């Protein structure tokens, strides 16, 4: 080695290592992304989401420019309202199908319908003439797209095994959302500058079709559904998602905050165009640049969130994110200068990423799996409605207060709502933290380890905690069996025909034989020392274990193994 090489090597060796906290954060970030990379089904679902979201971001920018050239700010608001309002009616119906059938198939049809409608709109726009058919096709494309995210949000937990894995998957999806929010408008701005809005529409159609192809034949173990109800009940089933928001109040609160964000997003749809073309004089491409700044902030926030993902304090993060949606609008009204506004759009992007992580992780843990798509569908429906309302009232606020005054006033709505909800958000985070501990214990049981995350989460919500003193019996040989048990802490002996068969320790489950075979207890279980147990009743245990083939196989194998080791005397 040369003298220079030795010096360089010594300099590298003498360079201080990153501090411990930084190494931990980088390791956490790596785990968040490796979770997706190690799971082929999850990876394909995430890539399909990225393609669909990029298509939507580009399409939205191009359609806004077409509407503005057609009739000014009023036309932008009206088209946004007409485009999104029908989706408010159709999204719950589409997501009711996602709770009936395999969710990946619903997603495929959503992408294909969107691709066809967007391609047809591109052809009509290129041909010239009235814009009304273009707007009509945009309504169809948007209605199909509004089904995509709720069905995808309901699918994602079924591809994960633990709360941390679900949180990591939503961080990755949040990053894809952010990158899409950045790349879609940038691509739109470039194509608008070099070609036309029709070229943006074609690009959106191609990306939607590619997303459909990624979702074909997705491999995962879908839960067994009950007996298929008549199709005429689909409308009734659609309303159950809205009813669940009232029944499961914590999920309802989180989605309510997301609706305040959606209202602010409606404000932003109009403000971005008005700021770029009137207040700041940036031209048509300025619409894309301001939206891209929002995407850049979301990318930066998502990358930062990946280093801190633990699944904790997600409700509080959502509250902070909602605040960051509104405050930059108020500051844009106070300081309407191009560099400042670009920076504030960046901050809104940060808020968007923070909201998404909590919003798409926590409701999936607070409502039953069989209602999940409909709950997200109700959220999508109300989101479309609130965006439409926001876009509709923004021109009225501009007429009343002027551009700057409207920015200041409307920007205060979101932070006010977040401050009022803050105490309950902290309480939700505390409850989820306790449930994560219960899931950690349940996942030590082999038959539960193969279950998708929603099933284990549902079991954890049904756990009853029991304690037994040393020498006390949990149940006796010959008793009727109606519960399954998991040891949280301590040890217990399994005794059959007055002899010890085995000793059970923390993370061991017992009591499955009587439940699976509908028979009496085959042995006695007695506390060897003070022991704390998780207890599940027959219904919830059998619903989870027999609802998934892999879990049922594990349970039957364990029962057979234990009966082979000890078969009680008759």
C-alpha cells in the first residue's frame, strides 16, 4: 500500500463512528423497508399503490389546468366538486364488495376502470371540442380511484404479521404516496410544458394499467367469509361502514380528523392554482411546482418517519400532521412570496406523511377485520365529500376575504380541530401500547404466529387477564372446557392421571384440545408458582384458529402431539 493509501486508510479508521442513537434510528429505518422487500405479496401491493397514486397526482394537476383555462378559478372549484362528489356515493358500494370478495381482485378492477376512463378522456381532449365529456370521464376515473385506497388499506394488514410490520408497511406506503405526490406533479408539469394535458392523461392511464397487472394473482391467505348474502343487500352493507364510525369511537375520531384534513385539501386544490397563476405569477407549470413542493416535504417526512417507526404515538402524530396542513395556509396568506410559499407547501407535505401513517394503521386495529374495507370506504366517501366542500367554498371565501384573507381564515380550521382532539389522541396511543404487549405474548404461540395481524389484534382485544397462586388449579382433568389460556408470566404443570406430563412457561398456550375436539379436559393444569394468564373464550379462539388454514393445521398438529404424549385413562 502506498503512503497516500495508508494515510487514507488511517483517516477512515480514525473517523468517529455515528452516535448510538443514530445507529439505532438507521437500523429502524432499514427494518421498515426490509419488511416490504422480504414479503413478495406486500412488495407487489406497495408498487401497485405507487403506480396508482402517481397516476392520480399527475391527472389531478392536468385536469385543474384544463379547467382553469376553460373557466378560471370558479371552474377549477366546480370541476373538483363535480369530480369528487359522485365518488362520495360510490366508494362505500365498491368497498362493500371488498369485504365480500378477495380485496386484491377489487383493486384490479378499480385500476382497469380508471385506466380505460383516463385513456378515453385523453382521446377526447386531443380531438378538441367540448370539455364536458372529458369532465364526465374524469368523474368515472375518480370514482374508480376512490375505491382503491380503502380496499388497499384493508388488504395491507392481511399481508402483515405484527403491529410493527403493519406500521412499517404504512411508513413505506406513506413514502410511496409522498414520492408519487412529488413525481406525479413534476411529470405533469414537464408534459404540460413540452406537450399537452392529453399526454398527462395517457401517462396516467398507462400507470393505472401497470398497477392492475402487479395485483393479479396476489398470494396471501384471505380470511374465510360467512355465507354469501344476496347481492341486493350490498347497499345495506355499504352503510355499515358509516355505522361503524359511530360504534367504534376512537376510529371515528381519527377518521374525523382526517376529514378536517380533507376539507383543507379541498381549500388547497383551489389555492394552489390561484397562488401560482394570480398571486405569484408562476404560470401553468407553477401549479405543478407548488404541488411538487408538497410532495418533496412528504418524501422527507416519510424518510424521517421510517427511522422512528415503533407503532407508538401514531394518534398524536396524526394530530400534529393535521395542524401542519392548516398553519402553512395561514402563513401563505400572511407572507405571499414565491420562495416562502414553496417552503410552506413543503411543510404541508410533512403534515400529509404524518397523518397517513397513523390514519392507515390505527383504524385497522380499532375495528373488526370483516368491516375494515367498508370503514375505509366510508372514510373515502366522506373524504371526497369534504374535499368537494372545501373546493366549493374556497372561491366564495376568496370573493369575501380576498386571496390572502381567505388563506388566513381557512388555514385555521385544521389546527383548531387537532387541539380539541389532543387529549383523546394521547389516550388512544396509551391503549394501543398495552395491546402491543398482549400481541407480543400471543405471537409466541405457534398456532397464532401464522395468523395475519388483524386476527391476532382481534384476539388481543378479547383477552381476559387471570392470576393464580402457586398450587392453584387452572382447570381439572375431566372438567368441561370453554377457554384457551396463554401464560404471560410464571410456570404451570400439566398433570395427567396424577403424574406430571410437562411444565408450561411464559408464551406457552394450553386448553386447545377440549375446544378443537369438543371434549372434556384431558389433563389438569396447576400453577407451579404465581402465574398470570391470558384467557380467550371458545368462540373467539375457534373463530381465529379455524378461520385460517395455516393456523388450524398448527393447532391440530399441536393437539395430536399432546394426545400422543399423553392419552388419558378411560
